[in-house]
């Protein structure tokens, strides 16, 4: 027996059937399911958010790696999704990463996060060394895949680009001193050197010790000014990185979009491509190689050659050198190089939001930033950062580098607060692939500034 085409079998629903009152209309529900937050359907992310909110309310967030990742995932997801959609902010201020670390710092400053919440995140960053893992992966994955001749060429010209950046910062710093009636020696000592010195722990703090030892004045006199101006300069560097990224979009000839050396400046034979299809095991091997290089760098920094005198060589500086040597020898096969690159890409694209939450809690004092804000300090810091940008861009161009990428690494990664500042600057400019050069700026460049500081302070003693 044939059922007429316009008939409905018993038990079926016609097109005019009323929707289930418990569920939203089908079209709306479909849109809700299709809307994703941090790669998850909105209802699933909402479940994660409610779970962490309950743990926060009852002070039950687990004091371990799981608790840290859970709360960092939710906070990063909320601020990140807002930051990447917020008009103007997402184009010119730095987008998701910048809003994440500033928003998280505000949660701490306003007392929204409990002591337990903050302690769990700080443990993730400082006890579990999440920041060290992130940097180790990105350094390995950004140096190993680089063409060997390009790598050698870039390292030879990079230190001169850093020196050009310092010269530019000093020139505009002195100009700022003339504008505001501040002596040039004071501008260089209390403003330029702290900004260009590689951050706080490896820059401002040891610089304060040098200041006291060479001038006889108390270190607090130097440090209180240095940390304030450095804090302002770090924010300006992040904003400048975002603007330089936009500039590169308008003038593509000025940037390699994450490549430092202009290929036209050097005839380069392509490296051998992978001989087989990559597997997940290659990615695991890339991660294993990153942590191995990190441990080897610590052995060099602590045992084999810690440095000379009071000058210590940071493990990250050794990582850059060791990986560059291994790359130059051709010891690592192409498959493992590509595996390292893909692991670094995963961290820089998908894990960076979690990292920025940790930076906001463990390494950002919003009260300190607010206290340092004054029109004079902002103007002086801005001129110094602009000088670093121009010096690095011109110096980089002279040595065959793309001006914008050179300005970001040899310029802005000198004029920020060190390792965490590097991540913030590179995230704002979408150039995490340049982390190896950023680390050279923060570590080797910071060491150069300490030597310059010893000379400058000695002249004032």
C-alpha cells in the first residue's frame, strides 16, 4: 500500500508541530552550538566557566597543575575572545594577548581573584616553570628550521642592529632631555639604560647594584625611577609592535612577516625537505629535543662556562648558540626540524593565551603601572622607544634585514621588560617565530647594556 505524498505516517511530526518548550528554537540553538569560544561550543565553554566560578566561590581550586590549567584556560578564553573581537583594540592595541595579561592583572589588582587562585597560577609559572617550557619550545622551533646560511647571516648582522637600536634610543633620549630640561647624563642613566637593559631581573636590578657600587649613591634612588620608566616603556613597546604589524600589512616590502633576513640579500640554497610524511611522533620528538636543549644550556651556564667575573651568561643565550651550532652541522634530520617547528607553532598560536594569564598574575603589577603614569615619563619613554625602533630598522636594513622585523626584535625586544616583555611584544605583532632573536636582544643585548652602564655610571662616580 502506498502512502500519499502529503500524508504523514503515524507518530511523525509535521512541519507545523510546536517546538519543545524546554529547548530554544532550532535555528537559534544551532547558532549557539556553532558559536565557539577558545575552540569549544559556547555551552561547553559555559560549563567550564561555571565550574571554575564554583571552585573560586568555595575556594576549592586544586593546588596543582590541573587547577592552574583549568583557571588559566577559562580566564584566557574570556579575555582572549573579547580582545580578538574588540574594534580598534584588535587592530592597533595588540588584540587578544594584550587584553588577557592586562585583564588578568586587573583581576589581581581589584581583588577579584582569591589568594588561592593567584597562588595556583603563580605556582604554574614559577614552580612548574611554564614560562621556561614555552620559551624553550619556541627557541628550538624557531632556530632549527631556519635555513643554515640564513641563520649564520642573521647572527652576524644582528648584534650591530642591536647597537644601532641603542644608539637611536640614546639620541632621541637626549632630545627628550633637552625638551624637558633634564641633563643628558641623567636621561641616559635613569631612562635610556633601564629601558634598553633587558628587563627587571636581568637589567634594572643588577644595574642598580652597579649604580651603587660605582657612584656611591643608594641603589633605591636608581631603581625607583628605573622600574617606573621601564614599566611605561614596556606598554609603549607592545602598542608599537601592534602598529608595526599594521604598517607591514600596508607596506609588504618592509617586512618578512616573521622572517628577519631578506632572501634577496643572500643567494640561498633550500634545505633538504622531509623525506616522509610527518607523524605525531615527530612532534613528540620535537618537544623532547626542546627540553633536552634547555637542560644542556643549564649545564653550560652553571658548570661548563658560567661567564667571567660578575658577567653571567643566561641559559637562554646558550640555547640560542647551541641550537644554532646543531642546525649548522646538519646533525638533526629534516623531519625532526619540522616537528620542532610545528610544536612551536602550536604553543605560539594555541597555548599563548594561557601563558598571558600567567604573565598577568605572576609578572604584572597593575598598581605599579598606574603609579608610574605621568605625562613627562610617558613622553620620554615614547621618544626612547621610537629611537630604538628607528635605529634597529635602519641598522637592520643596512645588514640585509627587513626593517619592520628588525625594529620589532632588535628594537622593541630591547626596549621592554625582558623575557615576558618579548612574549608580549611578539604576540602583539604576530611574530612568535622571531623569539630566538628576541632572546638575543634580551640576554646578549642586556649584557651589552650592563657593560655600557658600568662605563656611564663610572664617569659619574
